[in-house]
C-alpha cells in the first residue's frame, strides 16, 4: 500500500496544472526567509531578525558585517510539517547546517498560551548558538551554552526603535516555580546525559536564571562566574568548580534562589546608529516554489529508506522545468545522493547550460568527476575534476563546498598538501564554522601540519557540546590523541582560547 501511495503522489506531481504552494522570500544581509503563502508580516519578521543580529554584534563588539552565507529560514504552514521534517513530535522548530549554509525551519502557527514557545523565540535561541559558534567558540559548560541562548530567546522591539532583552522566557517558568531550580552541583557538571522532560525543563530554566544573574546582577558573583567560565574554556580547571565561588556551590545556590524571587530587570538598547540593510520581498519563482519542501527533505538528513521517494518527487517536478537551472541543480544533487552518477552529471550539465554561474550545479559536477578520477586514477580524469572544482569556486567564491573539494582533491591524490589546499579548507571552515564536518576536517588538517594544540582547540565546541552524540564522543577521543601529541611539544603546550563572553 505504501508503494502505491508513493507512486500516486509522484504521478500527481508530474501532472500538468497541479498547483503547488506559493512561497515568498525576504532577503536581508544575514538571512533569507522563505514563507509558505503570502505573509504580510514577512518583512517585519525579517527586519526583527536583522535587528537581533545587530543586537548581538553591538553587545559583543563584532564589527565584521559579513559572517558567511546568509542563514536560510523556512516558515512552514503548520507544526506537523516541522515535526515530520525533524522526526520529533515535540518540536516546533529546528536549526542545523548543510555543507553549504546554516538553515532553520519553523512553524507559522502561533504559540499555545502564555507559557508556550513561539517560532521567533526558537529562532532567536538557535541563532544565539549560531553566533556563539562563529565568533567565540570554546569549551563552555553546557549550562552556559544553553543559558546564553535562553537569555537571548525573548527579545522585544517596541515602536520607539529600542531593543529590549533579558526578558523571562515564560516557557521555563513552570519548571522553575513548580519544580524548583535544578541543583547547581548537577547544573555545573558538563554532562546532561539522561535528563527526562521534567528535568530538562528545569535545566534550561536554571541555566537561563544563572546566565541572567551573571549578565544582569551587579555583585561579586559576576567576577567569580567570569573567572570560572574563562578557566573552563581554557581547560585550566581541575574539574572542582566549587572553589571559584565564595561559600562554594551552596553559597552560590542560596544567592541564585534569592535572585529568583526578585524582579528581573531587562536591558534596553536604544541605538542611534542602527543601520539595517535593504530588505527585499519577492515571490519565489515557480520551479523553486514547487521544490521547497522536497529540497528540505533532501537536505535534512533523509533516512536511507526515504531517499528514493524524495528523489522521485524531485525528479518529477524537475522534469516539468528542464530549462530551469535551480530545478536541474537540485535534481543533480538528489541524483548524486542516490548514487546515480550519470544522472547527476546530466542534470548538472543541463543546469550549467541554462546558467553557467550555478555554483550548486558546478559543485555537483565537480564531485562526480572527482569520484570518477579516484576510481580510475587516470590523469585526464584528475585534470577534468580539478578544472570542474576551479569552475565551481569561480561561480561562487563564498560557497564552502568547492573550497572543501579542492582540499579533498589534493588529499585523494596523495603527496604533499599545497598551502592553497589548506587555505581552501580554512576558508570553507571560516565561512561555516557551525558545520561539524568542516570543523573536524580542519582540525585533522592542523594535526597533519603538526599543530596539535590548535587541532585540539578546534574540537572544543563539539567535544563539550551540551548534547550527547557519537560526534561528541569522536571529538573527545580525537582531542585526547591531539593533546597527547601536543604534550610532546612544549612550545605547543599553551592553547589559544576564546575568552568567555562578558555581560
């Protein structure tokens, strides 16, 4: 029955005249926001995202206006679509990265009641993580990583042009008030393993409370917490954190509970020089609009058993737009993920014929030719692969994919890695440091060059992530290896770490 339902869906997609959802996009300096259906509030939503980005940059002294590719944000029509994509019935939004950019998908449904979590709060929380990973990544404890994101999750933009932050995230109030704050002995431990839903809510709420206490409350505790965070990030603490605080953790917990009973003051930024770049709202062209949700399904870690159906759906729509570069480039990517090299190459060539500057199509073509060269080891195949990689890079010099492919090309060929290879991988990483693959690859590259201390430091955000994963275990294992090698080189013993962000 499932087979016939999939087949029917594919047939319906292929039929002429079948209507697809209308999508609109708002482009800003740092975001591209897609909204299903014409949403009159789309421009305002995009403007608030830019103001939020401005807030973080102003508070933390980031003057570089660019930060790699714009984050893509997809506003889907309902919660169920978000949950189906995320594979989790409890989520209303999700943020992650592909090889090309960071992206988030959220529901346009309003939050349920005063203590619910809305799409904007979810996105602000996740973008705070994104910002931290880009500008001051380090081995911060789990409570601060999440507390920092929670602190900035509720930001308001009054009509007078000011920006209010430090508001209470109301979704965390029930866990704090009814369940009491999470014990600091457990909160300040690195591990969050085994938290159930109730304890998880208390953990996030208490992480927010301690971060708010650190940022907003004038006391000697601010200096204590700053020293603790800085030494944790540098790796110079012995694991016993109680000695950082007068009265130990019991003293800090007593002060924190007293702070919870007080009125929590918000901060207001009234910038006179806030310059938000142009915001352009346009309808998404029909081919891309028809493919938006299937593209998300392809990009967002599809299960092996789901991939054939996704590729078939993309193929059916792309067949309706044989001359559209976007549709054919996406089809090329889909065919390549499905191990259909010839079909991927043919689709990439169609996209390039329509638009030679299609970086996505050029990158897929380069990947296909690189694998072909590796399999055959023929000189002309290697030459064709390198030519394709260079063309992909020229199509978009800020696309990390061709840059990483250039490094991979030289690694696959063997021999001494040229400096340009390292430079390419470094730029790919610097464009998208939130992507764990680029971080792992660049750390390994530094180790190959003998800079084990830097290689170990690069892995800190993954190794000390708040969330348990196989990736975190791999990072911890690699760090142990790199640290052992660095210890053999006294000159490499000192690590350069990002300082803890101050309030």
